[in-house]
C-alpha cells in the first residue's frame, strides 16, 4: 500500500498525535517556567545587591554624621557655646 498522505487516519494515529502534542505542550510549559524562574532569580539577585549597597551606604553616612556631631560638640566646648541639645 502506498502512502500519499491522503489515507484516512486511524484511532491509533490520532492517539499517537495526541500523545505527541501533549508531550510537546508539557515541554513548552516547562521551558517557559524555567525561563520565568531564571528571570525572577536574576531580578531578585540584582535587587538584593542593591539593598546591600544601600545598607552599607546608610551605615557609612551614619558614621560620618556621628563624627561630625562629635566634632561640633568639641568646637562648642572650645568656644564655650551652649550645646544644641
């Protein structure tokens, strides 16, 4: 029997096609999920680094402000000025 693509499909042919489509669909979903998770993780890592930098910067600013306040108090003592507090 020659197959020219015009022979009717059997139930087995349809079942095989359905199985292949379901498998292909599952693979496509899995790939999409993987890409989404990678994108979210990349975003989260970048955000985490940014927050760490902000925390370091905040600590540095607080240290510098503390040093300036100490110097101001020393100046006030030298000049015998009343403290701001």
